[in-house]
């Protein structure tokens, strides 16, 4: 016996936020009696030419493409339209991922950080930094460009006694903030996927240079996120 069913949507397209010029994919998952056909729409009734697959690809999204996207799934036994997925397009914030080494040890203790790019050369560690810990934990950001395909780090502490040093490594977004020296800016973030109004304030920064880096260490291990820089009062 064959059971014939109309379309059923298993996974709705997700709302998301995107930097202008980036690539955006909207995806729907559906089942029902074959064959299924798909048609994507922009802001309700505007059908998108050629958008007849499970995935809608927007390779170079622009501000004019911000809005509501839906997809209608059709077979011989009916049609079903998805819930709208909102797309918000925002100005790009210049950023890149850098290795962030979190060092933990005794406050004030002198530590050394070395690296190698190949584990086979582990006997030839190259000095990277030497400094005294300003607190029980402190990040060091490796700003090497371009990033090697791999890099290994080790940390050592001079002297004896106290707390033995430890380290942890994560890739940290480094945002470029620009403006007049002495002005303040607020850095906010939002998750790429999910509600498009759920902005979270990260920090307010007073610029000491016309161009300086801000490291979003809270992004480690979190869902993909985007940022905006808001001028201060």
C-alpha cells in the first residue's frame, strides 16, 4: 500500500544577519509524495527567478536584499508555504581570526611563550613573547599574517614556586576600530542565525589610536556572530 501525502516542512528557513557582500544560504527541509517542487519568494508575493531548489543561494548579498524570504513546497496533493525567514544586511566590520593563547599563572610571575609551526621541529622553539602576568589569567594574541596551517605553543615560567603556568588556545575575532583619538565607540554583537534584533553590548572602547584592534574573547566556542560599532556620545 502506498500512502500519498501533501508536502510537510521538517525544517524552516532560519532568520539571519549578514554583512553586506557576504554569501547567504537559506535552506528548507521537506518531505511528502514525490516529486516535490520549490519556489522561493521575497517579501511575500515576489517570486525569485530560478530559485527552485531546497537552498536559496545569495552569493553577494546587498542592502536591497534585506527582507522576508519564504519558500512554497508543492506536489500533486497540495502546497505549503514556510514561515518567513528574516534577512538583515549590515555594514561590514573589518575583522579576522587570530590565535589567542590564554595564560594562567601567578600574578606578576614572568612567563615566556614560544612556538613552532611543525611538530617535527619541536626541539627548535622560537621565542614569541616574554612578560609578567598582569593577573591570574591573561590573553596573548598572535598577530602573525598570514596564518600558518598549524602552529604549536608552549608556556614556561621563570623561577620556582608559586602557581605552575597553564595555557589554552582559541581562535579570537580581532575587530579593527577606527576613529579620532579620544573618541568612544561601543562594540555590539549578534548571532548570525536567529532573531535579527537580539544585539548584545560587548564593551565601550576609548580609541588611543586612529586604528586599533578589539579582541572578542567571548566569541570562543560560541555560535557564529557578527558585530557593529556604534559611535559613543
